[in-house]
């Protein structure tokens, strides 16, 4: 008799004890009948929050990292500890619905029915207000402007996005990935530190596999609880990482056009918007992000 697949829940914590504790509560309260493990990487928090979480939830695996390795680096350390057949990367500021077993079993069944499945993103709803959608799939990024549309964004869920369909990219808040896919393509790219790594990773995966939006599973997300909805920190990494993504995932003339668009159109336009709103810290963050991106590109080509 074949053993049922094992699921590894992987989450990264950074000064987010309360959020991570709430996530763990929703996982363990489900009392899943299938084999699973929960891996928590404390990514350089001010204090060892992994030890505190372990005291409340002694079944978790993981460790305290003395250095913040970023979103990809933290998740990749989780990969080193994972023993599951399926990896459920889930943000620490998310909550699983009560009675999620059938939803996760449905994702497993879908993956096993289609060998070319490289991963699934569930329907992502905001924790508040009720039934407000954050993610129901997305369109392709434009080759040059790197802009796209996130389907269902800020629409109320009335069943209009209840069909499974292919997607070009994961949403980083929740990624359900067969372990065999990671064995082939490797872990998340660590050069970004924060933002765009899941999109870049999706591009790598879709060279060999297919990604799907899977509405039969849901999670609830507290958006940007750790970085802030409108922080210079976020502005720095978005500015920097758009350049990195354009360089890594575009080729030849398209790459040149994408970088020129970012530098000579998007950058001045966003700078003006921040300046008019007197958000000078964001202006400085954009300047630093631009130079940081070019330093990375130049360093790569030495």
C-alpha cells in the first residue's frame, strides 16, 4: 500500500512573532490526518523568536538565523530541512482556513493527476474585509514595461474566479510546489533579498513545467504586515529588483529596452510623484535602489 504524500509547510519569520504564532495556530488547529511538518526559519529577528515559538509549538522544525537572508534565502534554508513530497511556502502573515484538509488534499490530487504541474497558487483573500480578493491569478508581465494585471485584485469574491487556470507566476504569499520540481530547477534566486524572487523563480519553473491558480484552496493574507504598505524600505527593493529582473529575465534588445524604460521613464515619473507628495525618504530610497541595481549588474559582468 502506497504511503500518502507528506506536506512540508515552510514559513519565514522576521520580528513577527505574533503573526507567525497565529499562522501556526491555524495550521495545528486543523489537525490534519495526512503526514505533515511545519518548518519555521527565524530570519535574523532582534531576538530568537524561533525559541519562543518552539516553546508554544514543540512539533515545529527550524532554527534561528543570526543573519537576515531575505525571503528567498530563508525559504531556501527551509528547503534544506524539508522532507515532504510537497512544499507549501506560506507567508507568516497569512492564516489557513479552518478545515483546510480537503483543500490541501485537492491540491495534492491535482498535482498527481498532471505530471507537468510545477506548482499551484491558491485563491488569496485579504484577512479584512471579509471576502475581498487579493490574488486570483495574473497576466504576463509586459516584455518591456514589466507591468501586468493581477486578476481579482480588490474584488469581492462572488465565485467569479472559481475556475482552475494556468498562471505565469506564483504569488509569493502562498506557493504549493512538488518537491520533484525543486529537485530539478533548484531553490529561489537569492539576489533579490525581497520582492520579485517568486516571479523570477516562476519564470525558471515555467521553462519546464506549468503553474496554476487553484481556487479550491484559500488562504487569508495580512498584506505587508512586516514591511509596511508604503515604506522607503519597500520602495528601495522594488526599484532595485525591477532592474535585476529585467536583466536576468530579458534578453538582447528587449533587455536593453526594458532597462531604458525603467531608468528613463518609470524612475523619473515615480520620483516626481514622491516629490510632489513630499515623500523625500522614498525619493532617496529610489535613488539608492537604482544605483544598487546597477552595481549588481556591473558586478555580474566583471
